[in-house]
């Protein structure tokens, strides 16, 4: 039969094998997270689009939030904290979209205000001339 020493040795070997298996699964699970490069790229594009929409002038707080989160997402990416990087990049993208939408809305509001203000003013000479008929109207006798 088996000696006590042999059973202890086999039990230890089973424990070591179990521990190694659990450690392998744990570390494999940690390394399966992929870098969120596409999400980060989309966030960068959205921040750039908000810049082009003049969000730095018209919605500066939202654009600053987006830039800060994007910078933190890049730092998390460099540190291989991919879940944090993904979360921050998605949040940066949403903030940039908000900044762009606010900037666009403000531009539209300003244009509408100019149109309304112009509607209250009397027509200019050129506008009055353009509204006259091209041919003289027939006189009724």
C-alpha cells in the first residue's frame, strides 16, 4: 500500500497543480482584455469635431471635460488598464458630442436671432427695389 509520506506528497502535488491551474485562469482572464484602440480613436475624432464646431468658445466646460477624460484614458491605456481606458474614452466621446451639440445649437440660435432681428427692421433700399414688379402693371381706366 501507500505510505503516509507518499499520500502527503501526492496531496501536495495536487494542491500545487490546483493552485497553478487557478493562477493560470486568473492571469489568462486578466490578459484577455483588449486595448480599446477603436473607442479611443472615436473619442479623439469626436473631440476634434467639437473643436471644429467652436465648442471651445461656445461650450468650454464640456469640451474641457472631454479633453481631460481623453487624456486620462490615454494614461490608462499606457498603464494597460484597458477597462478604465474604455470607460474614460466612452465618457470623453459623450462629453465631446455634448459640447459639439451645444456649440451647434448656440450657432443656430444666434443665426435665428439675426434673422428675427432683421425681420423687425425696415427693408433696405435694395430689398425694396427687389420687391417691385419687373414690368409696369397695366393701368385700369
